[in-house]
């Protein structure tokens, strides 16, 4: 968890990117081995956009409803085959 005291409800992109990168580092892995992410998203325009931008910078993402301001290759309907290991990093 990170906190930048930027604003109570307005997330800061740089801090979220740092948080994601630190979590990956602390897990002892690299972004290229991450097959899927279950994003949090706050269901607010500003929160979702900042989380989207951070994940887009660090990783690709899937399963969101298309928003023209967030252009990314996402799978929101159906399925896309994905070879994935069963690894739990708790």
C-alpha cells in the first residue's frame, strides 16, 4: 500500500504506478510473467482512469467496458485463450 496525501478521493497516477511496481518487486517477479489482473477500480471516472493508466503503463489489462478515453486491447465479451500457470504469491 502506498499513500501520497495528494487528495482524499483523487488518485495520483505516479503513486499508483509506484505501488504496482513495488508489489511486483516485493513478489520477486517481473511484469512479463503476469497473466491476468483483477483490478480494483473505484467506479469513478477519475479513479478508473488513473487505475487504467497505471495498469497500461505497467501491464496490459482485459475485461472492462470500452471507454473511448481509455484505448486498450481488452476482452470484455467472450474469452481469449490464455496459457496460465497456477501460482499464488501470498
